[in-house]
C-alpha cells in the first residue's frame, strides 16, 4: 500500500514537472485589457474663410453597419489638407453664428434636414455668400438643388468631372463606388446650373447662382467616399477580412484601390476645392510644404531590436540636414548614449507597438521563478508606451506610433481607440503591401481617422506609400512617383527603411537604392523629414490665421482686381498659394506691407513668387514671413 502511494506521488511529480516544463516552453499568455478612447466631437474656432457645420449629436454611437455611420467630420480632412485653417461648429451653435466673415459655408449631411435654417442661409446668399449642401433634404433642396425624386441609390462609376485633366478623370472613374457611397438621383439636371460631376450619368455636383451668391450641391455622401478611400472599407458589420490567407489582420487588408500610381482621394479633394469651390471663391491657402517645396518625403526606420547600431542611418541623414522617425520596440535596446544621439541628429523616436504577442514578442514579461516562467503577461499599447517614455530624453515627446508589421485589430477602429488612449498624435500603421507599393489608400497625405461612432480621433494617420524600397524596380517606381509629385500631384510620400536589413543580408542594390532615394527627393525639390517635423508644420497650417477678400482698385488709368489677404504664419518656411487666374484676369504681382494706411493704396514691397500646377489647377506660391503678413495679390 505504501509503495503504491510512493509510486503515485512519483508519477504525479513526473507529470507535474512535465506539465511545468511544457508550459515553460509553451507559456500561457495573459493579455491585459487595453485602454481605449473613443472618437470625440470637435469644434474649431479658426480665423478662416471657411466654415463646416456638423451636428455632433446626430451620429449613431453604435451603428450596426458601415453605411449607418456618420461621415460628416471627414470634410475637415479636405479643408485642412488643401487650405489650412477651417472653422467647425455644431448644429446647436449655427443659429446664432455670425456668417459675415466666411466666404463659404459647408452644411454636411448630418444637418441636411435643418429646414428651419433656410431664412439664415438665404440671407447669407443674398449678401454674396457661398454654400455647399451635402445631400440636402427637402426644404434646403428647395433653395437651389435638383428635385431629388430619384431617391437614394447605390452608384457605380464616376462618368464625368468637368475641367479635370483626362488622366485624373480616368483615375476617378476606376473607383468601384457601389459600397463606398450613396447618391441622390433626380429626374434631370437643374435648370441654369453648372454640372461639375456626374455618377452613372446623374449630376451629383452642380452650382447654381442664388441672388448674389452660389449654392453648390453635392448629391452623394462625400464623407463616406473619402473615408472609404483613405481609411479603408470594412465589411458591412464593421470588421476587417483577411484576404491574404494568414492568421493576422493587417492594415493592408483595408486597401481597396487598384491604381497605386494615382492618389485618387487627393484628386477628388482637389477637384472639389480648386475646381468646384474655386470657381465661385478666390481661394488663398497655406502651401502644405516647408520652404515652398514641391512635396515631402517622410522617412521612417524600423529599429528592429538593433539598439544603438540602428542609428547609423540617422547619422548619415544628418550630414545633409534631413531627419527621420525611428520606430523602436520595448524593452528598448538602446543605451542612454544612443537615446541622446537621436536628439542630436534630430531623429524622432517613436513606438513600434505589438497588438498580438507570440513566442518572439518582446512586449511581454515572465511570471515565475528564476528561469522557469510558465505564464507570461503581455503589455498592452498603453503599457508599451509608458515603458518607452521612461527612456525619452528630457524635453522630448513620444507622439508617433506604428503597428509592428502592420498587425491590426479585426474591429474597424479599435486599434485607433488604443492609439488615442495612449496619447499619440501621429500613427504610421497603414501601409501599402510590399509587393504593391503606391497610393493604395488614395493619398500620401496624413488624414484624420473617423471612429465608428461618427466622431474623430485627434490623430493623423500617415499611410506608408513604400513599405519596401530595395530593388531597382521599386527605385524606378519611387522616382516616377516623386517626379509626378514635383510636377502635378504635390504629395507627402512616406517611406519605410530597415537598418537591420543591411546588416543581416548585405546587398549592394538595397544600399544603393536607399541612398538613391535621398538623391531623387533632393533633385525633385522634396522636403526630407520626420513625422514629428511634418506634424509640427501641419499644425502651424491648421492653427494659423488666413482671411482674404476681393476688391477692385484703380491704379493710374486702369482698374486692377485685388485679392487682399491678412494672415498669421506661426512657423518659418510657410507660404501661401493663390489662383493664377481669376475669371478673365491674370496674376500680375504680389505685394507685402506691415499695414494698410488707406484702402485705396496698394502695399509697397513686391514679393518674388513662383508658379505651380496642382493637378492642372494653376496656382502662384507666395513665401511668407513668420508672424503677421498683409499681402495684396494684383490681377490684371
């Protein structure tokens, strides 16, 4: 009996030790609940020519499908990207709002049924104002829109875009619209109106004069289309499907565009701003690039656990005054010296966070005794962030993140909620597939993502256009993209390099391609910079002040048309762009002065300007001084 008990204890001990050893080799991973922060309603009290009105109470906080989401906040993306400052108010503030300082008011779909606003809108139009109506309801539609008797429809194809260059019109026609937006059909075109765009032959953007102003009707859900292009279209139940046959969801699973050499979302936005709105309004806008450059190359590197050794790329960039963002994992492998070197080389340190820990993951800690650890606890995004912040140099901020290997959550916006809760302002998790580089998210510009609750995250998402730039073929495509950016598209192009790749598998072609990328960028006058630097410059554009008005002035024996601009430029290297032509008049010169002593006197200092084509829309770039600027743009 005693021997039986001894044998039982021996066997139980052997089994217990075996189980213990097994779990030490295949540990149980305890995932800690991630902190999340939902999208928020936003108002912006900016000194601007443009006002966007959103009903912050209208969005459904828990939509059951993508089509049930509210997309009105997406209009902010367009105006901030193309113009800079824009004012945003809620529906509750609109009845008391003073519209006299605005050239254009956008009434988004969320306020499309506010028929009680008709008298206020009519009065604004009679004073020469301009209004955009997105899918207006019956009472607003009666102002100057088509009958809308066709009701809501699922569209197929963009069939016409007035004044848009053929190659860009062809790119828009390639969009598969059926799951990306809705349109309102009408019995026919509106009398005495200018049609700008048709979808399936139906006018969906058109302008009609009303009294002294203009009404621009957008008869499709513009916000939904823009979000589908930039942020990606999930399944109807707001989840993401893996189309690659792997076990993980990646951001590239959201990419739906088949024209990677064309920034389709930006084509749409610039068509709206410079083509449609620009026909009624003389648009002055902050140029989106430092020192009037043609575009920007935002450079990121993956530290890859190399520690200080990963900084050799940053040291090379510093020799020609470029900067980049280095994404590192936790626990950080850099020494205190290496962290200090990032500050000296103007390298931004960002977090490469992990959402799903595995055997190779570093974002976890053991729970056990000595080397025996049958249980591991994984770090959530917030904990990974706090760990990296402890290593940051004094005065430095951790504001940029990136999902390691593009691994994302199956839920459409849950990862953004984690990023927002961790306090990041920038993210670069969206990326083109390595085998299909380009504008697969319709843009290179950072965009503000929408939450499923119809509100926005205070984050800028930078889509990585080149997640791999190694081969001769990729280099040639990169050069073609940058050359097009210099000539027409004027883009932010985010590229990702891996310093580890040069050391683990040395290949001269890869090294040469990396160096050639900088030469190509410089040759085409593109700003080589980090995410944080571009973010700071963008914030200056968004928070700057910009107001303009048109007037006629008699100079000698002739009457000239003036675009009088007053603005505040918060940063050095800022500039504005203005139309090269205003109706029948052409740009003559731009002048600057401290103040206008008399309204009928032109400012004294002539400014050196340069011409630029933005997707066929001809503009003039005017460099600014930091601080207040008063500028007269003369058209003759």
